[in-house]
């Protein structure tokens, strides 16, 4: 089945550091990728939608200058948390879909746990 | 806006018990509805889906019926196994496949032998 690889799985770094998370579709070309954030015991919240070759669409309340998304190819999207602070500590998950059909399911990566000290 | 409400966990059952995890939603238009499952140490996987009213999604013995009149999509299984222990997420999207999903908080299911 469709596989989405997310890297790294865990990051621990100091406040002020910028952190890049990669999301790759391994066996299909992803027309659209999504980035979600999950706080403990909360649901996954959509942060942004990313289409290859165009600017990401951010959800209300998500700072686009804080969370930089680049979707440079049909198999790779990156999320960069710039100048991260402790409140950015969270679980970040990407997903990808193929094709224009509304019946296509989202395929999820395993997530990245980000801890800012 | 869209929202999904599902029962809080953890839900603890004995093996071979009947399972129901409730899910209700609020959405504009005619959303597609999903159940995702996250097994320990793994990522989210699609369990089943339904794209229009009265559709029934099914997979691995699990079923859920899209009930527009009650805005519900309850997950059921007749006889659970220890291997069903996982976190289950109800989700929807209302704009077609190119829209992100709105998730419930997840229900942690624990099946005891």
C-alpha cells in the first residue's frame, strides 16, 4: 500500500533553533500533502495544505512565517519550525493524497515529536 | 465550522465483547466520514470510510453507517480481539479529497484477554 515516510521521528533542541521535518511519499506521487499538529490528549489539528509547486494554504491562527512549508516535488514536502520555542513542542504529522478524486484516502506518516527545551 | 465529537476513553473491554465507539459531527455541506486507527508505535491508518448518507463502511470486522439524520458515524464490532487495542479517530472532510481532515480527539481502546 501507499507509504509516507516522515523524518525525523523525534527532535529535541534548544529554544531559538529552527527545525526541519520532511515528509516523503515513497511509492506514489502526492498531489497534495497536509500538515497536522497534535497536543497531548487532543485531536489532530490541520495546520496547512500543501500543493506541489504552489504556496501552502494555512489554517486560521497558524503563523505562516513561523511554520514554513515547501512542497518542491510530488514526493517531498518539508515543514520548518523557525526559531522554535517551548510552546512549539508538539507532535507533528504529515499526510499525502494522490489524484483529484475525493475518494482518495490520506496516507499518514508516523509523526515527529518535537521537544523544545 | 466543522467539528467531530467522539466518546472519551479509555474504553476497556474483554475479548469477544461487543464494541461501540460513538462519533457525531457538525459540518457544512455533505462531508465524507472516516475512521482511522493508530496501533501502538505506528502511524494513522484508514480503517473505513463512507462518502454519502446511509453508506456503510466496513473493514476487519468493523462497521460504521453514515447517518445524516443524526449526524453520526458510530464504529461497531461484534467481537473484539486483543489485537484491536489501539487509538481510534473519527474524522471528516467536507470539501472533497483535496481538503484536510477534521478529527475527533481519539478514543483509546484497551482489550483485555
